C-alpha cells in the first residue's frame, strides 16, 4: 500500500461510517500521503472534527467561509492528487449527480481537477433505491471512481449491502490506481501522434504553412512513451529533434502525406492524439517551375484537404481512444464540444488564443480537456506538464471504460 507523496483531500459526509475516518486518515498517512480533511456539517454529528484535525495534522474545514475567512475550494481542488469522498452519503451523492453546491464538500468536488473516488455508505434500501442507482450511474459517467460498498451489518441492524468499504480497502484501491497510473500504465499499448505544421507546395520553392512549432505534439508523444506506449509520431516540417527510445518519427511535409501515414498506422493504434496544425487547404495545382513575378495580384486556387481526425473518427472502434486539438478564438467551449461530436473524438484539447503565454511558439500552454464526461480547465503550465495532464486523462478515460 504505497501512497508516497500523494496529496489527498478527504471529504467526510454525514453517515454513521464517518466514525471510521480517523482510522482511514491514519492509514493514508501511514501509506505516505498528506491528507487534508473537509466535512459537511452533518458529518460532525458522527465524528469529532478535533480527532480528524489531529490525525491529519492539518486544519479541518467544513464551511466555504469561516467568519471573515474564505476557504478557497478552488485551491484545495487543485492542490490534491486525489479527492476521496468517504463515507459518501445518499444526500451528497445526489448533490454530486446534479451539480449542487451548498456545502464546502460539493464546492471542492466541482472544482477538483484530480481523479475523484467515492466510497458510498448507506442502508441497503437506500443503496438499492432507483434514484441512488441513477445517481451512481451519473457520477460514474462524469468520470468519478466508485469504490465498491461492502456487505455486512448496517446501522439499521439489518444485514445487507451498503457498508462503506473498510479503510484498508480504500487505501488499497487508491494505491492500486496510482501504481497503475504512476508506473507504465500504457505498456503494451500503441499510440499514434501527429505534430507540427504541414507545408502545402505552391511551386518548387514556395509553400503555404503555419506557425505551429510542433512542441505540444512532441511533448505528448514523449509523455505517452514515458508511460510505456510505443509511439509513432507523424511529424510535419519542424526543427525539433526527438530522441525518445519509444518514439518512432515518420517525417511528412503535406496534409496529404500526413493523412496517408496516419491511415496506415491507425488500425493498430490503441490511442491517437492529433496535435498537428494541418492546413485545411492546399493549392489545387502545384507549379512544376518557380512561378515568375507577373501582375500586381496573383490568384492561387485552393482545394480542401481531407480531415484526418474526422476520417479516423469515422473508422474508430470501441477500444480506441481518439484525441483532437482545437484552437478557438470565440465560443471556445461550445465550438470544441461541437468538434468532439462532429469528428467522433473521445477528447478535445482546447487551446485558447486569448490566453497570454498559450498556443503557437510558446513553451507554455493553457488548455481545457473536454470529453463526454465533462471538461477540466488546467492552469498555464509548461507544454511538458500539459502533455502529462493530457496523457493522465487518457489513462483515466481508458480506466473508466474498463470499470463501468
Ligand atoms: N485536423 C486534421 N486534419 C485536418 C484538419 C484538422 O486532423 N485536415 C485536426 C487537427 O489536428 C486538430 C483538429 O482536427 O486535432 C482540429 O483542427 P482545427 O483546425 O482547429 O479545426 P477544423 O476542423 O479545421 O475547423 P476550423 O478550422 O473551422 O475551426
């Protein structure tokens, strides 16, 4: 059971199982984690805040504001490597399913950009009620991880399903998740990545291109390889060098060449991340000789290039995870979600040109990850950090698919 260096926000809600949480905190800390505890007001009827603050060695928070001080739920949601809601009452579960935000726990949940683990606890009849079933399905569809309930004696005195998993089982579940994520969870997987610009020839010495540096896509290829994947990187013209042992570079120039290279690799790929800035159009005719200077204007007629992402989306099978990028300037979220559907992708990485330090040529990026489970806005960070976040999200998507 290893949770070394992991930062955990433990949210305790109003259920009799809350009496086990000081022991849960103790075991998390013993496994190497740092733990901050938050509670709903109802939880404090079942467990002493002083006990939780003492064992966690951190102050305990239960309100969005304590008198004049505001407890920054966004900061807490971003600090954590994992948020664990244990025990999760039927009431908190219902609020999570519907996005309610009347407690600090719900505010931190809605702000969390880390994986969220839920250990439900309730009486069997409540657990089996159709509304609880629906709520569990809903929060699972948002990408949350449900730690299975145990069978045994319940607070009502009845024997049945609905007991919170034992503290040791919760710690084991987390340790297992992190070991799969932290180690090489993509070992044995094949990935296809596109990066860089494309050059569309006008004549032997001129082309239409764009300012993409290829840095973001190359960082994604390396992050996938770091996690154990065998990566084919289809790379447009760039001066970047790629030396990673598990990254095989296929150099291409034009959108057509990129399309051909991707089409031949995709069927074997488990993951495809299309980060290239592909030219939407190419000159309809490529002149054989250098075009001589003539009149005051020159018309070049352009023909549409095939959309690689949409084309891979149309043949994608259920086991494949397809990720596209979107660079938007207006109605960003809406447009990016539109691309997710239109191109049948599993995730869109949204770049906004409005953000300082983000986009073409910079070493930093500010991205939002969008999937059918919702979206996760990340802070401005290095392209390497952004790439690691993209890859972690891919691992989560694949993990969630298996456990649903
Ligand atoms: N893409 C692609 N092939 C193309 C054009 C784009 O694979 N011919 C991919 C990009 O690599 C990126 C995603 O599609 O992952 C989004 O590209 P973008 O240019 O932002 O969107 P478009 O669909 O071209 O729409 P528009 O330019 O109108 O926003």
